[in-house]
C-alpha cells in the first residue's frame, strides 16, 4: 500500500539461512538447535589458538543447490574472508565469511502477489559464513552468560537487490525464498527459532528521484508479519521526518514486536569497520563444472514449477497452487490426499485443494499446528473427500466428520458408519420424511401453492433437520417439488 | 601513500590494542614504510596477473558431513576465566 503517494519505498532484504547439515561448517560438532548450553562445542568452536577450520563438503553442496534454484551464477573460484569484530559470543574475534568473491551471484526469484503478475526480484549474492554463539543477559546479576552451541552453524546470507517497493513485496519474497530452501531441504525456514532470519534495508524517495534515500537497517524481525509491520512503520517514520524538514540518518533499528515500534540501536560510528581480509586459514574454494552439473541433476521440482503443474494439470487457481506449494510438507500432503481421491475413481483436485486450504488449514491455524503435525492424515482427508465425491455423505456432514477426525482421530468410513451419518439416498425413506413435513406445515404448503415458491427452502430445511442432515439435499428438493406439484 | 597518527590510533582501537604515544609514533613510521613498499608494487604492470588470495598454492580440502566431536563442555569451561551453570561467564555486555 502506498502510504503517501508522493513517495516511493525501496526495500532490500538480507536473509540468514541456517543450513541443515549434520555437523558444523568447520568442525565435527553436531549442528542442532535446542541442546543444553555448550554441549556441542569443541576447541574450534571456542576459538582456541592453533586450531584450523576444515570445510564441510555438504555446506558447499547446499550453497550451490540454493544458487542453482534461484538461477544464480556459481563462482568457480570463491574466497573466504575474515570479518573482524569483538563480541563475547564470537570467541575468535572474527567471523569467517565471504566478501568480494561469494559463491553465488546474479540470481533472481519471482514473487506471487494477489491479482498481480509475477514480479522479478534480483538476488545480488549468496555467501557462506559461520553463525555466532548466544549471549544471555536476562536474570543474571552482574554478568552475562555465553552459550557457544550455535558457533559454527553453517549460514547462507542471501542478499536481494533493492527491488521491492512495499511491505507486501517483502512478505512475498520471504515466502518464496523460504519455500525454495524448504523444497531443497537445505533449511527448515523457522523464523521464530532463528533458522531463517531477515534484516530489512528500507529507504524512501520522492517519485522520479534518481538517487535512493538514506536507508535504515531493521533488525529483530522474527516473523514475516513482523518484517512487514516494521517496514510500514519505518516508511511512515522516514516520510514524517522528511516532511517536517528533518533528515533520515543511516542507522540500525531494532523492532519491538510487543509495542509495534522500532528504536534506534545506539552504535559507535566505527561499528561497521570490519577490516575484511582473505582468510589465511582457508585456501580458495574451487568448484568444477561437473560438480555443479551433478548437483543440478539432484534438484527437486521447485515451488514455481510445481504450482504451474497444479494449475495446468489439475485446474487449480493460481492462489490455491501458491498456498499448496508454500512448503514441501504442504505439497506432499496435498498430493497424497489427492491420490486417494483419484484412486476412488473420482478425480477432483479442486475439491481436495479446497478441503486442504479451507477446512484443514483453517483448523490447523486455529490450533497453532503445522501441516506435518496434522491430526488428520493425508490418506484420511483424501478418503473423506472421496466420500463426498461418491455421494455417500454431503459436504455439510463431511464437515462434522472432519471435526471428529481432527478431535478424536479415526478414519472417515468408520466414523460415518459408527455415527450413522451415511447420506440417505433411498427415495422411499426421503419421500416418507417429505410427507411428514408437508403434513406438519399445512400453512407453508398453501403459501407455496399460492405462488410463494421461496418457501421451498424452509421446507427443505425441515426435511434436512428431521433426517439430521443425512438426506441427499438434491433428492429432497426433487421429491418436495413433485409432492407440491 | 602515507599514514598519520590518527589512523594508527583508530586502527589500534578497532583491534583493541592499547598503545602509548611513543608507540603511535614508531608504528606510524613503520606502517608508512610498509605502505611505501606497496606503492612500489602498485607501479608494476599486473594487467595479466590473476589476483592472489592465499600465500600457499593449494585448494580447499573438505571433510565429510559427519559428527565426530562436541562433547567437551567441562574441558573447555575449565579453561575459561569464569564459568557458571554450564555457561561461560563474562562481564555484563548490555548497557
């Protein structure tokens, strides 16, 4: 949304994506989240003198795969550099990163926005680096604690071009990038646990201005929603400053998600003087074309290609296709459920898609669950959709069955049988119910016959009520009309 | 190219080196001499020379992605100046 039509917003994003290797980037310690403090560290993690980093082969493979997935150029020669700064959670006093020769350059991805054509966002570069440890301040008197478990976690820093123009663009970029790393299975994309972190560079300029405005860097954004809110807040703040004759200063700002505001991180002016130089402990990294080709051959179907297939082959809407390819767990769930529906002889991908994106995701969101911990399995959801398609139960009853499945487990056939929910399609029993209803409501029957045909809905409702929703509504309609003649 | 005393003080501060005024003077001279040598190198024609990023002519060795390490908490905490409840204990960082 343009906040002030005279200004254009310019956004670039830096994403730090923790890779799902088994071991750390430069040593053989385990790479996992949530262990007790300092239980996955060695002398390399703790920055002891004399130790040397040894590159994890899988880290490089994951970086190349990610680069290929965003149409990037893989550098045949890339170099690690030292980024020098002092902080207790980085025992070496420097971070091993890449500077002028990163492994991937010139990539791109395409973002999906509602009611707009796909938009291209450039990816300037992807480089490999190590994560730092964690400092703990709260509740500790007169000191801070340091946990080095995270030191050496392999990171990809993915830097976009300043191609985004509003917070919606930024949200769509993050969703697409997260889907890609999840499809590649290189990162779990969990923003709250910090395995997928985003910093946003935001500036504004008057429309038509050639130069970018002064930018602020926003940090501490631990969800896509917070990224978008922080950007909107920042755009307002910068326009207000300019409109009141003040200047935007280049600074880092921390987002406070509880108060919905950002505040300046007072930092010393030389904080960004990192004095990069080539890492003496690591020789240059060379990559053969054969290695790139081999990795390219292992790439899975990626979200954009899969969403296109869902539209072309199954007739899904662009929106549903986008939702169902947001992560691999989601697309796998949908394809498994849809397979069950097809096997029941009632191909209807649209109905399956509606059940997954509507009823299932709605309930999962409400319960705060992810698709891979859904109490209703893909097989059972598929069976449920098949029961509707074959006319055994109505859509309305299916919602009841779904609630049972979600709350108490079980497969739909058993629930339908046990609770006696099977749709009544037997015309004699429907006729009997219809006759009873007509007898009980002579006034309405008279009104109908007198020309007030909209009363039919009321009578259908009464029959459905009498059969506890089990009668086939189309048949009830037909029989009623017949009898009312 | 030469270097002045302010630059030396700035770099020393970034590197957390506490140097005396005398040292500032001698470092300024020495660093200026080193940069003078760099200027000499810059005067050479290097158009057809690949930039070198490492002094040793070798390629990056790599290891397989397997866990072989990590269970050294007590050993490493014992080497630290101070520790508490499984953590390294450092002077309060946040203002």
